[in-house]
C-alpha cells in the first residue's frame, strides 16, 4: 500500500467509500464529486500509478478492472442507453489521483468527449 495514496487508503478501509462492487482484486465505489447521475470509480486493489503502467505490468488485472467496470455498468442499468468508460492518465490527461482508476459515467447524455 502507498501510505499517501487516497485509493490505497480506501482499499485498506482507512477512508470510507460507498462500495458498489468488489472482487478479490478490484474495488468499485461511488465518486464523491459525481460528474454524471451515475459516476463510479473502478480500481485495482494493488497500487499502479496509471493505466499504462497497469497494462504493461499486469494485463490480466487490467482485464479484471474492465470486467468489473462492465459489471458495474450492467448493475447500474447503463447498458441500454450507454455509458462512458474513461481513464485519465497523467497531468495533461486530467489525472488527479495517481492510482489507476476507471470512471464509469452514465445515466444522462454526456456530451462531447472533450470540451474546449
């Protein structure tokens, strides 16, 4: 565990979160500052800084993160109208917490991919 990592502390139970799905190696919880009616974060329990590092280091776990995200979308009723799955990577990509996480967003039209 990275002791200064917010998401590692959530995995350790030190910081509360509203858990919506958990597997042996992944955790999904509601974003505390949602950007859509449904906004769930999906993380690996093990610390990886971003999705590129995760994909290179443990492709199987990367697949598990995607599978958990798909299960969350289904459980949240997002499959019919669609949803967005997004990984922000690095400062220019808008990453704020440097523990890889997927955003599952839906429940309303989300607009363009990038607003200028």
